[in-house]
C-alpha cells in the first residue's frame, strides 16, 4: 500500500498535471489526493467517456492528462478510447479499478467485468499494468507507462486493486457561487437556414486564433469541405465528445475555443453541459446546430424538438445562452458570444439536409490531431 502523495509527487514532477475522472470506492484515497492538491487541475466528470474526452482535450492543449474510473465505467469509455484516442493517436494515462477481481468478495454487478477487465483492455489495444503498491516501484511503473505511450501514441492503463492507496482526507476547494446566466432569444420563426450557411457565417466571424472542434458527422464534413484549417479538429468518432474535448482545450489554452455540436450528439452526452458550466471556461463558445434529425444516418428524428438547450445550458451554469433560427440572428449571436465571458451556448435551429457535394476529411486523423495540437499549444510540440 502507498499514500496518494507517494504516487502524485513523482507523477506531477513528470508533468502529469491535468486530471479528471469519476469516483470509485477503490479510488477514493487517490481522488481525494488529486482533488485536494492545488498543484493539479482536476475536473470531476459526469461519465467515464466524458473524462476520456476531457483528458484528450487537455492533451491537445499541451498537457499530460490522466483519466480515472471504475472498471464498470470502462464500458462507458470504450467509444472514446477506440474512436477518439485510437485514430487520433492520443497518449493518455488511465487508472482503472479492479472491482470484481476473481477471489475478492464484491457486489454481483462487478463479477463479469472483474473477470474481463484486462481482456477488454487487450481487445481495445490499450497497454496496461498493475497499479504500483510499493513506493519503491512507482518510478519504474511510470517509466513503463511513459515508454509505452511514447512508442505507441496510445493510452496506457494502470489497473488498481483494492486497498492500493492508504486513506486520505478530502480538502476540495470550495466552488464560488456564480451569477445567473442570461438568455437571449433571437428567433424570427421564418425559414430555417442550412448548416452550410451557418458554417459559412461562422468561418467569416471567428478570430484567427480560435480553435474549432467539430462534432462527428456532417458538421465536420461540411466544415472540412468549406475550409480545411490547422485550427480545425474534425471528430471522426466519439459522438457526444466534442464539447468535452473543447472543455479540456479551453481550460489550458488562452484562446477562443468554439465547439460545433449537433443535437443528437449533445443529447447523447447532456451531462457534459453540467461539467462545462461548473468548470466555467472563460473563452468557450458552444455552437449547437439543431436540425432535429440524425442527418448522417438517414434523417431519423431526435427528440430535440422538445428540448430548450439554451435553458438547459443556463441551468447548468453557462454565463449566457442564445437561441436563433435564421442566418442573421445566428451571426449576431455568435459575434456577441465571442465578447462574453463564458461558457456561452448558441442554440441554432436549422433545416435538415446537407450540401450536395459533401466531402470527407482527407487528412488522416493523427495528422489532424498533431497539427491542431501544434496550433493550440506550439510550445508543447516543440518541447
């Protein structure tokens, strides 16, 4: 058994400064240590998949990032580990507990995952090793993790057994109360715009230093077709993860961060809005393009017609939220959003459909990732 500080101090010395995760009783001492350590940035996530996306965003911003979770939550992280970290070649450190370890009495819901935790990691091609429980072995364990990430540019996982870390007190910083956000309704109830028209307006308005993360599907494809730029990140997978990636970037990069989201993706990870509101990144603009359908898969309806995303964002702590349904209102809202201390949501209702000659990103995902990281954090790439 080790103390939390025995693990955290050498990890911090190696640059592992951005931490996120979802609690587990096995993780309690380490999470308490992380949440209480003022040397670290810690974001409590609403889901394990969100934690992976936040950590990926921190990596794009030049940080070394860690995501912590229970092994049952590893199931929630399968999608971003395989469709975000794998194609983009993002080296994250993950800590996964071993609930249901064979031979250890545990609750029945952990039995199956306990038997297959390492097999699941192997199937996802995530290298892994036991979490070090001897202080003398910590540096060697971190060396192994770093060597694997350097060689493969992929996540590495420590699997933590019960009682690996001694009890630690929790001394989280208090969250200060924030003033209520303000809503702005710019709707006209006229003819709804196309996605491509709104993206064209976006490209015309955004400052040159803005980092842009586009959700999977036709948003990213249309953005690429209109203009392929080094500050564009096209999420080819990890549906619902774009806003969490943007949060990870925004917390560590002093530049505007604009997330182009969709209604289906936002609904899939609605908890992201609560995390973003609580973390309160000041230069974060969340553009939610809502056509009421899953456009990339044949136009099946989402449930967004009954959802007031602006009200949800304000309830989650966003500083401002706009609702639009035409091009002029959208541009006006976006220009205003870029001047407000964030986070800010822009909910744009629009028409279904996409441009006739719709391309796909031709730059490989790993190349997109590295040029985006070079744009967001050039000092990290050079280091």
